[in-house]
């Protein structure tokens, strides 16, 4: 865990988001050129995605996890973490669709070009979560080779102020605030990140094999839905919100439904896909 570099100047969460957006733009622009789409369109879409995606992710996080007494203006404190993937994806999709309609471009084709880039960007975002200490997993055996311990952090007054896992374990009375680290936990953030890198690779491999434009976007929703369901089993930083399910699990089920519906719709109504990578 390393929330800042060269304290207090660089927040690693924001740095990872920036790297993710740049990597996503680079990959999507190269794919666009191979498919005869102006790479500048991708650059504009990335800018739109940054603004609308961060706004949507932050709004959904605030709606689901807003601490009691937290002022509304805290929604703008993006550097502290607290972004929900599905909120960002929905916000970016709505803004991108509006832009593509204005430019009169095939939205399904562009969505397929950007699908691996979206997964790459989110993968770097999850690395940022790990460095920030949020979205941590549940307790793991000390012998588990991937288990990690998050440190106790002190505020300027010398009082414990983090990490989130450490504070949670103190709250649960599993450790005292005199401990130097949390209990060993699953690095759920890195599980998610690795899974997203794999999803991005699968989408690139699937590109020349798709029949209709839009299939990769549907596949992204489906694969990420399954990944999120799996990762949520090892996360303990959130509580059930409805039907005994956590917000992440509900979001994953919605993603699966959207992905399945997208695949069914594009295979009947979308334009035929080319076979370029």
C-alpha cells in the first residue's frame, strides 16, 4: 500500500487512473486505425469518457456508500478513491453514444474497438485501489502466498487514520490499534486487476472472429460480471444492501443481464463486422 508518492504531491490512485486512461487511449487508437476509423475520434471519446466516466463512477459510489454526515461536496474528492466501475461505464457509454450520434458513426463498431481499452483502464484502476488500500479482501491464512497485510497509518496528530483494512480490523476487534499491520487479507484488488487484463486479451483475440459489431461490448459486460461475482466472494469491505447481496454482486448480475441482452440484440440488428484486429 502506497497512497502517495513524494508526499503529499502525487496520489497513486489518481496516477494509476491516468496511466489506465492513457493505455486505453493508445490501444483503442491503434485498433481504430486498423478498422478505418479516425484515431482522433478515439482521442475525443477518451476525453469524454474521462469526464463522464469519473462523474458516473463517483455519483454511484456516493449513492451506494456515502458515509453518514459526509458533505455533498465530498463527491468531488476523486483523489481519495471511491469509484464504482459500473457507474463509470454507464456514464461513459451515455456520453459516448451522444458524441457518436453527433458524429454519425457506427456506435457498435466503436464500442468494440474500445472494449479491450475499457478493461485495460479498469485493470490499472484496480492497481490504484490496491495502492490506496480500498476495496480490500477478507482475512486469509498467513500461509497463503498471496496474502497481504496493510499497515497502520498515522495522521499528523499521531492517531491511527488507516489503512482501510487496518481500521476495519480494529473496528471488528480482531486487532488493537497498537498493532502495526492488519491481519493477512486477500488482495482482492489485484485479483480483479489480473482478471481484467485477461479479459482485455480475450477481447483482442476475439476481435477477428466476431460476426456483428457490438459483440465485444456485450462480451465485456458478461465476462466482467462473472469476474466481479467471483471477486466479491473474497471482499469483506462492503455489506449486503438487498436480497442478501452486496452492491457489487447486484451490479455484476445487472452487468450479466445487460451483456446477454446486448449480445442477443446485436446479433439480430447490428451491422456485420469486419475481420481486422
